[in-house]
């Protein structure tokens, strides 16, 4: 195995929680042990927050929102803090990139490149401060001096999963902080490292106490965060099952919620597109983070006449992928994140075989890799779209190829899912590409590849979630809208609200 930094040296205070601007001793001595996905060895541990620790964090965030300076700063002033956060993350890219592969199996070089994009997320949101209409005189107003004011929603509980923590932290906290919210960031027990590193970033950036609070907790303790009436909004990324639970709890108290949930994304490959080119593209992106990506394209819909040709090309592309240690230069794909995830993937592969799909390649642990949660890239052909492997999110590098007779069948099959997160259409015919893109019921449609744009918006139709993340659309869920209607005898009130534009 390549040499690695001792993970225990990467975190400043793993035995503490970050509450009210300082590293606090948790109320109990419990801790979470994080297992290295490639070695199956414990690589570090962090404090396991209790219910009382969650209460402390919410109290700090609530006090910071009600009495602190953060919500009363101008958007431009808050943007200045976002730029400092971006600079601090930029200085710590090596630490973030060192810890991510151990938790999820992402390649180290991919982690380095992806982490390098995160400062840009905070800087892009800082730029929004100058262009977004926090205060405006909207068109269509019935009173000539009415002003629309967008204000922070309040205390936000940000709950992130284990597959891409820093990426999700950025797309939740950048808009929340720009809006003027205060935050309790709850990390997954399996991958708390990036949240702890981000707490160090927030501390170094000089955010007021209580604006950002960070802890790791299991599901039972996390529900206390969701149920706390002082938490005005929950922003959650994770499984659809957990999202349903959170949505149910929040509906009981009419709490605000955004959910970025599961997917079973489909690519429609039309006959004018080269099967080998499509296969190479889908194989490369389908193995990113070992397929542990909610937006992964895991169903490919092709014409019956081109099915076998595409399957052969896809099998060649998968067999060319080198599975190995995520820190090794020669590896194209690392392990799955944990033992239970590998067990789940293997179980669903067995379901696919039992259900009559043809296992073309993969489906087992790679020879010679006796330790680590490794699985080969796996390809099924002649898959029935009603089967388990075509309907259930696997969260691993497993691809199903589904043959259809015509374009209309392809769209119907692509939409035949409880999910609607991501999709793609492969064709050089722009008219057909546009037509199919408009008919696919998914939050994103990529043309000739897996493509997303968090600078615009990301999120899903149907049971893939509620709301959007990224850009202007991702900022709106962290704001409440207020209309101020001045006395017509004294319309100058609007000028005191600051910065209103028509």
C-alpha cells in the first residue's frame, strides 16, 4: 500500500464537539470509530454527540440568530466571511483530500481535484451578494411603494451523508450563511472528518460564536435536531427512506425542509451515437466514488437492435478499469465505503442474477484484494425495468442495460421509476436531444454524458427530493419572503429598508 499520513494527526480536536465558537467537551465519553475502506483498519475516531450535545448546539445557534450580529450584517459583509472561508479551505486541500478516500473509497487524486473546486462554491455565493435581490420593489405590486424583503429563515440543521461530505457541506452552508442563517452541522458517524476540518475552518475564519456548530451523531440522536422547534429548517442529503422520515417529522410542526435524496438515473442512448464512446463515458463516471453517488447513471436504455453492441462496448470499458487502493496511482476505482455497503451491493447483484438478468462482467470481489471493501464494476444485460436491480438504488458500480423498441419506449422506461434526480440523452441530433430532454422527468438532463451544474440548480423530481441546491435557486430555500407596505402618506419608509431596487 502507498504511504499515507496518519489520519489521527489530521484533526485538531476529534474528542470534542464544536459549539458556540469553541471546542467543547461532550457530555459523554462515547465515540465513533472510522474504518479505512481500503484496509479495514480503524484510522481515527471522533466524539459521539448525545441528545444533550445536540441541545447545546441548537441553543448556541438559536442565541446567535436571535441576539448575535450575523443575521443583521449586510449580505456584502457576510460575503466577506465566505471569501475568508474559501481561502481557509484552499490552504487545507491536502488534509481534506487525505481523509476523504479513507471514508468512502474515492481515489485520492479525484479527492484532491474535487476539493480544489470547493473554495469556488463559497466565492460564487459571495458574488451572489451583489446581484441577488434581497430587497426589491417587485413588478406587479399593487401598492406603488411596497417592498419585498428576503430574510434568513433562521436556525438550519444541515444533515450530510458519508459519500461526499465537504461537497455537501459547501452547498448547504454557503447559501445558509450568505442568507444570514445560523447552522448546526450534523455529520455522519461513518465519515465525520470533513465536518471536523470545516469546524476548524470556521474557527479560523472568525465567524461569530454559534453561527456554525459541528458534531457527529447517530440517527436516534439526529432526530432530536429534526424535532427541535428552535430549528427552523432542515437541509438533508441522504436516502429516500430517511428523507421520508424527516419530511414527516417536519410536517408535524410546519418546519421548512429541503431534501436531496436517492436516484436511479437513466441514460437514453440513441442509434446515431457511437456505442463505444457512450460506454467509455458512462463507465468513467459510473465508477466515480465507486458508484456511491446519488446522481449516478445506473440504467442505460438502448434500442434492441444496438443492445448487444453497446453491452460489448460497456463490458470492455468496465474490464479495463483497475480496482485498487485509492491512494495508488494505477487505480481507476477504489473500494466501497464500508462492510455493510459491500454486503448490500453483493446482495443486489445476487438479486439481479436470480431475477434473470445476464451478468456480463464483474459481480465479485477483485482477485488479490483480500482486505478492503472492494467490488468489481458490474454490468447486467437484458434487464427488465421492473426488476429490483432496475428499480432500487444500489449505490455501487452496477449498471443495467435495458433494451427497447423505439424512442417513445425509451422515455417511458426512463420515467418508470419512483426517482427523478439525474438523466442523460446521447445523440448528435439536437432536435431529438431537446425533445427527449424535455420529456425526461428528472432534475438534470445531460447531453452526451453525465453532466450537472450546481451553479444553476441541482435536485430531483418525484421521490428524489424537494427543493434545489446551487446558485440562486439554492439560496431561496434559506430565505423567508416578507412584504413591507408603507403608509402612502409617508412612502419614504422604503428608503430606510436599504437597497430596494425596482
